[in-house]
């Protein structure tokens, strides 16, 4: 899998959310530089798990749709 890369604006938003979370929930002040490294770590070490779960969810939706199509085709049979 290729490296997860965020557009600059999205990365800044995610970093801000990390900083807010750490401050509000854990009472830890996380600087911009540290938050950037934390985001890179999370992306590298855990990103593939989230990505794969997204793929599994998409496969499940497609399988349900295919089943519906197969049922519709079966109903058209004469």
C-alpha cells in the first residue's frame, strides 16, 4: 500500500483536531511539530487498518447490491 498523504489544508485540520483532543481529553498541550509527527505515526502504523476496513465495508455494500441485482434478474426470467 502506498503512503497515506493528506492535502496540506486537510492535514492542518487533522493536526488541529489532534491538538484539541489532547488538550481537552488528556490535558496535554501538543505543539504543531509534535502533532505533525503524531499524525504521521498514526497514518503509518494504523492507517492501513482503517483503509482496509473501508475496503471491507465497500465490498459488503457491493455484495448486497449484486445480490439485489441477481434477485431482480431472477424475477425477470420467464
